[in-house]
């Protein structure tokens, strides 16, 4: 990747209203592989060559699927400590590099107090398909103020540096009433980067985090100016970061971060997408802000972006390198690409007949999407071109 892909963004990318003027790509489809789930919100793999898919149910359970067969016994059941209400619940799951011999993993959930929690659990000694609920170690608690929405919840280990990244919403309420997105003294409205694998208790701060030497800022912060980064992911080949940040009332956006020293400000609540917030009069200051690489509005039933993954599987070459993402309400699924001649462009791939809650990938790079309202998981497929 050339440096111009980042430096020249404003000059090259075209902010299409991506729901309009784009023919659906009839070569892309969905194949149902799992059903019988309850409110699935995250899909992950353990990187342990087991072939298992782990599906997070918002009510507080993690389920395992072997080749499309859903096990009856939950891998993790913490319904006794998870507040499942609205946008709250068990929201994120991540397995560290080397999970096969470490046998522990991380989750993000809402406690009964309304706070969000980062916790570590171990797998039981005698059964690799069942976690030890009593092994919980709470690493970090995020007070969530007075609102129930905008909890974030995505967890992901970077393929570049091995650190754990955590997406936090702005604390909820319309328009970020407490100004958390632009306040680097708060963890809310941020992407965090912490070292949970060093052995430090409860975690270590990477020494090259962008705000380590700023006494007015939280050292865990990697990037800020986010409203609700519900789902983000790393390109497993390049290490580049894509964030689907849910908008307020008008615009949804995809933010992009190349391999960088961090510290990017993605604009909320000065901007919603590329528009001044709350009034798009062009009078807001955009100095130092990082604009999204694509945005779309709500004119066709769209309401909340669901960030996805860059396809790096071997089975469907026509999807190779496309960042696949969707919208919760309309079921639209797009593929985002970069072209040096025209910049960023997004193509409508298909429209699913369900509420999209998350995307996920398996160890081989195949892509999956979950249906929140029907409790299903689908494989994203494509015909050979």
C-alpha cells in the first residue's frame, strides 16, 4: 500500500450515496449454515485449527458450531451477570494469538449495574468446548453514565502488533451530550489499545500509544471521535483497520486507519460523516479530523452500519480484497474497494431479508453474517467471475 492511499484520501475518494445508482452484484449470495440461535451479535474463531465457529448471543451465551452443527451446551453461559436489555448484553469475544495452548479468551459485556466489562475466562481442563465460568478475571470496567445505548463492544487482536483493541461508544444519548467523543480524558467514544498478554495486572499500556505522555488523556486511547464503533476489523493481510461507526440521524460511515502511530480523530460529534453536526452549514472546524472513506444516508430505509471484514478467503476470488459491510435495518450488504485511479468506491452486493447484526470470519478467511431477528448465520458466497 502506498502512503498516498491515506494522505491523498480527500483528493481521491468519492463519497457516493452508496444505496443509490449501484446495480446489485448478482454473483454474490448467502447460504444459511446455522439456525436456532438467540439474538446473535458476534462471530469469531479461535485460530486453533479446530474448525469451530463461536457465536455470541446477546443474552449472555457463547455457542459453538462444528461444520454447521450447533452444540447444545453453551461454550460460555454468563447470563447470571449480563444485563440483556436493548443495546446492552454480551457484545464481544476475542481469542488471543496462541489460544491453542493458552486456553483463555476475552469477552465484553454489560453488567447489571449498567457498566461495560472486559473480562478474561479460561477453558475447562477436561472439555475444550466448555469454559470455566468461575475463572472470570475482570480487567477493566467502563462506567456508562445514564444512557443505555452506544455500548460499542467489539474486541480484536491486531495481526500487526498483537495488542487488544476495544471499541467503546460515546455513552449514549442523542448528539453525545457529555462531549465524550472529543474528550481524550474519557474512554467513551474511543478505540482503545491495551496489552493484555504481557502478564501485567490487569493489563499494560503499549509504550507507543499516542497519548501515553499526555497527562490530560487516558493512555489506553488509540483513536477518538467515534459515536458507536459497533464493529471494526483488521485486514488480516495488510493490518489496516476498518471501523463501521453508527451515525446519529442522517449518515453512516466507514472509517479507515492504515498502519499508523494512532491518534486519529474521526470527527464525532463535530461531524456526522462528512457533515457538520448538528447543522450541516459548513461552519464547523474540520482541522485535524479524519474523514470517513465512505458514507451513506438513511433515505432508503438504512439506519445503522454494521462493520464487516476484508475478504481474504481462497474460495471466492471475485471477492478478494473487498471490505464487506452492511446495514442493520435495510439488510443491504456492500463491498468497499480502493482503486488508485478513482479512490474509494462501494458496490451494492445484495440485500438480505433479515436484520444484520454482525459479520465474522473463520480461520480460513471465509465470511459470515448473522441474522439478529431470526437467529441464523449465513456464509457469504460468490460465483466465479
